[in-house]
C-alpha cells in the first residue's frame, strides 16, 4: 500500500515538473542558437564594414559575443552568474589532478582528430597562416586564455550546468559536448570537440567547478598553438608550404587512418585511468555524489542488482 502511494506521489511530482523541465530545455536550446547566430553575425558585420582589426581584438569580440546570451538568460532567471556558471575555488592539488586528466585524455582528442581527417582537412592547419601571423603573443592570448574562459562559460557553465538540473549526468555531458562540437562549425573540429567537450563536462561535475575544464581547455589550446607556431616557423625557414604539404600527406596516404586506429587502442587502454582521475578529483573536492558516480564498487553493485 505504501509503495503504491509512493509511486503515485512520484508520478504526480514528475507530472508537475515536466512543464518546467520543457521550458528550461527550450530556453537552453534558444540561448545556444543565439550564441551561434551572434558569433557568426559579429564576424560577418566586422568583415562587411571592411575594418582590419588585430586578431586579438577580433577574436576577443567574437568569443565574448558567444557568452552574452548565456549571461542575459541567467540574469533574467535572477541568478548570480559566477555561482550559476560554477566559478568555485578548487584546491591546488585538484589543479595537479586536472593536469594529469588532460594528459590521459589527450589520446582521445588526437584519435578523433586523426580519424576525422580521413574524410576532411585539418581546419587548424589550413588556417595556420592566419593564426600565426602578426604578434604570436596576442594570438596566443586569444587562443589559450580568452577562448577557454568564454567557451567554457557558455558550454559548461551555462549549457551543461543547466541541462544537469533537468536531465541525467550522461545526457547533460553528451548534449553539451555535441553543442560544443557544433559551435566550431566544421567537421574536423566538431569531431574532437564533441569527445573532449564531454570530458570537460565530467571533470566539472567531479570538481564542482568550471575552473577544471578551463584549465584543461587552456592546456590543450596552448599545446596546439605552440606546436603549430613551431612547425609553421620551421616550414617557412625551409621554404615549404606547411598547410599544402599536410593536405597532400592527408589525401595521398593512409597515415591518418593508421594513426587514428593506433590512438583508438591507446585511448581504450587509458579509459580506466580517466575514470580513476575523475574519481580522485571528486574525492579531493569532497564531492560525495561524484565519488559514487565514478566509483567502481558502485558500478559493480548496480550491475549485480
């Protein structure tokens, strides 16, 4: 009798929540569409008025435009942006664990990047001239500092955190990862952005703070930018068109497919490490819910039941 009453009560509560959940999901999707439109619109308008802005200015404007709809929506909900986006302090030791997570997650990113290039060009290499032209320092600031803060605020701080309130962790992580991929507007970056965007969401859940994904995003972008700058400089000294040479190699050999498959095997081997580090981050921040989610023991018990 009590069980029947509990079930009826649960169904009643769920029925009452559904309209609110639907409104929130629609709100998140609308804000995401506005992010895309505003980001494209700002870039297009700047191009149309034929104003030559330094990359640091242009990049900062487009990245800030991305997060504006999320901030407006949060304020309209009468919530404080820092708390809503998850800007909470983390321990120094958590930063170190986050760096380790970045390292063990890297093969996943490289695998998705390599396999996508079996079908499409590497977008970053194709635009290497633009990225490394002018002041390397200012370009680096946009790529490694401005982009991680703005994109993480929009994708994890807003999209993931709000989806997490109305859906399961897995659904929220994957959907925000897919949104992060779409945000890049090209197939190559979309593939690895979905993968790593999901990891970014999980680390934020583990730590309870957006700073962890900002740190990971910063490391990945810094590493990619520095490698690109060094290779581009070396190619120029040798009189080689780096972008053209990379495209020839990609289309005339199976190097990307082979590299992608090797990285896939490595990624599978590293997957248990990713889970362990996520659990360690959760333990370090005393996040009991996340500890249980990433706990092997709990997973085994659930499987037995």
